[in-house]
C-alpha cells in the first residue's frame, strides 16, 4: 500500500478487464440481474509479459465465473471473439441466447498474428514468404466468417444490427419470467481459479 497526497491509502493492485468482468458477473448473479454482453474480444494477451502478469489465470477465473452464473445471459457478438477469451462470453448450461452481427469474427486466434506462429516454417521456406503468408491468411479468413459459426451453432442467429433492440426486449421479458424460479442460495462448484 502507498499513500495518496491526501493521506488516504492507495491500492497497488492493478485490475485487468477480466477481473472487472468477473466481479461484475458475480455481482449480477448475486442480485439476480440478467446479463447482456456486447462482445468485441480480440483474445488474451500472450507472451512472457502476459505470463508474468497471470493473464491466463485471470482469464480462466472469468470463464469460471460464467460457468457458475445462474442468471439468464444474452450475448451479442459485435466484432471479434477469439481464443480462450471468447469462451468467457456465454454459458450454454443456463438460459443463454447468443446472436451475432454480420461483422462478427470468430476463431481460435486472430489470423494476422496466428499465421506467423502456426505456419512459421512453411512461410520461411517459401520462395516468396510475403505471398505465402497472404495466401494462408486469405484461406483462413474464410473460416472466421460469422455465418459458418452460426451453422455450427456457435450462435443461434445472425441478425441485422438494427434489430438488436427488439431481441434485447424479448430477452429481458423472457429472463424476468424465468428469474423467480431461480431465487435462493447459489451453488458454487470448486474453487475460484
């Protein structure tokens, strides 16, 4: 702990976006407030700095929080949804509805950096490495299409962004019909990561 100019204690703990998300979800679950989540997640940071900061551990804590939630959730995939961070966007075991805008992108890792990591030897051994990288990126870009995700039930529907409000209103009406049946103590499984 350090002190601020006014003499009040100042916390040295730095909270990440996943810490804030997890705390928010737990608060909503505690007070039976349905969660609406607009998703634009490029993924968890990687590398030695991220490992030292405990990024993956904190991210897994958020995924754990999603798995423990009992309140209804509505997820709108607005743009990016990549990797393990994408797993922290819904809980299929509960009343959960997932829609996506046509601008949604899905994948295990973003293509722009992932191609270099996954196909390094292939790219380096090519006569024209830049052309090979571009070829691989174009090939993989077809797989992150939101309509392919909908075909595999990664989202229930792809909607026009102008229809989002109507879907949200329908979700809130359904959620408040379900919530009275889930009041009482919350069961938690395992320890928080």
